[in-house]
């Protein structure tokens, strides 16, 4: 097992006072690490650690200036890296002390090359599993995804699929453009799935994280870097190492953060908040937005240089109303999927139901269609009945989209909630689309909640 199948940018620091051993270890581990540094003392090792991040330390226990075990133990849990101790003078007490100091492994000189490589591979595998576990825990509420955006035989979707297959294996950045609810994240997942990259797919909605926390979310932070940073934490770039980082609603990223993201994309190195250490990362970026980024650039809300860096290839997703022939297949898919998940009977589709679904404009696109069918299943009503009850088709309410007997307050509430849903419940984005302030939107939502409306 090589580093290329574990951590593509893994780094190791070898600390040993024997020049021959440092040279031997460097050559033996060359295929497993992207960066190898050596030090002949703990003083030199600490100087390197101040500048560089190391995924693994390979440390001799007996060194001229101090015991390797005592040094690593004194670092404390927040500053420690994975460490393998080496010694020619092993005893039980020393082994116990090494484990207490956070040792990942303990090998005795002279050792065979296979022993060393196995110990290193175990450490790298454990580190990768820890990252994958974090990603799975973070995604546990989002794992109900299937090929929803890929369902349909329309010419528009055939073109999207062909483009995904062509560009997925490349390392190039991709910018996905489309209205909210058209399935941009699902397309990003397919780009990752067909990329051949073995790392994780890590999504982030840039509009859902406060601007002052976004840097820490992406790059990580060290303990004490800011108020509330009670422990060191890796960022999403680290968890996406070797894989794909999906930056949804990239237009919502503050300008100051855009500059920092551009630097990372150019240098392929990140620096956690509060740290002097930089670490290399191998991450493919897929970004998405429902906004016109060129217009955002022209109006000074998005950096032109970052736009050019992200816009290597733009993949535009059609709105659902532009491919109505795909609606019946999507409706049947959601009906089967949701009835199974909810433990309720599937909808007994009639031809008239599918016709009404096809005629409706679906301003919230696939997300709205899925939510609508879930309501139908929960209430045990056919789509035709539900559309008659409120989700008027364009021909039923031309120019309004709402029944004529609704009050103005009811129309306002329905419209605001629909826009909020279409923008993935990102309030800042929804407020901008509505032409109101975030404070106004929050006040209206709070008022409706207080009244139970």
C-alpha cells in the first residue's frame, strides 16, 4: 500500500541522530509520502514543526538533547501528530510510557523494512479512516441522495450526462450553474464518482456559514485561535484531501474569503487559522451557483481572478420546466422512494395526474417536485387534488401563480416560503432574491412562527 492509495499529500518527519538511519528511512518511505523531512535532534525537529505540518513523526527515543518520548508527551494532545517511536533499548516500562505519550506504534531496532512499512501503512490508514468517519458523520443527514438529477431521457439531460462523463476524470475545476433545486449537488457528486479520485466528497453551502467562521470551516484552526476555539480542528480542505470539495452557492462567499480561497487554489496549500504551519492539499474544486457570476464580477461582488480560476468549465443545468418530458419519470421515482422511506402506500397514479404535473411550471424545480409528492403521500391525496387545492398551474391562475381567493398576506407568505425553499433555506440568498433585508425576512418568519401560521 502506497501513499497514493492513502493520503496523496501525506508528510513525515524523521528524527534520528544517525545520518545512515535518516538516509535509509528517507529512501524506504519515498513512495509513501509526498514530503519527507529529517532532523538530527529534537531542537531541529521542533523548528521544522513550526514551519510545516506533518501527518506522521518517526522518532528515535534516545536523542542527544532529550528523550523522544518525553518531547512528544510534553507537546500535549492538541499539538501532537501521529508518531512511531524507534529504539534499540526497549523494555516494558518504556513501551508503556510511549503509549501514554500518544504513540501510534513502537518498533525495535534493528527492524525489517516490511515491519516499518506495515507500521507506517497502519498509521496512514487510521488517519484516512478518521477523516472518512468525520465526513460520514457530517453527511449522515444528507445521505438520502440518489441519481435524482440524472433521471430523464430528455435531450437536455443527455447533454449534461455526456459532459459529466467527459470532464469527470480530469482535475479541472467545474462551475455548475442552474436555478435552485435543479440538482447541482447531485451533479457534483457524479463528477466526483466518475473522477477516479479515492478521497471523500465534501460539500459546503457557502451561504449557510457565517462569514467570520468560513475560514475556519474550510482551513481548520488551532486551539485558542479565536474565542470558542477550545481545541484544534481540521478544516474541510483537509477532509477532502485526495477527493472533491463542493462549494455550493459560491457567490455568497465574502470578498475577503474569496481572496484566501484563491491563494489556496493557486498554491495548493492551506494554513489553519492561528497557525504558522502550511500543509499541502490535493483537492478538486467543484463550485455551484444560481447567480450570474459574470454580473457579480461586473458589480464588484465577486473577484474576477477567482471567477477565472473556477470557470474552467461551466456546466449549466436546465430548469425542470425546460424538460417537462422528464417529469413523469421523476414523479414515479420519488413516489417509489418516498413511500418506501415513509412506510406509506405509493400513489395510484392516473394519466391526468401526470398531465397536471407536466403542465405546472415548478419554480422550485426538482426540490419542489419532490417535496410536493411527499406531501401527497403523507396526506393520501393524488397530485391532481393537491394542485387544485393551492399549487395552481399557470393556466389556472395566469400571471399570478396563486388562487384568486387568497388574501394578500397569504400570497406574501406563500411566495416568501417558496423562495426560501428554492434557495435551500439560505436566508441571505433568499432575502436578496426577494429584494428585502435579511432582518426583514427574519422578522416576517418569526411573526408567522409566533402566530402558528
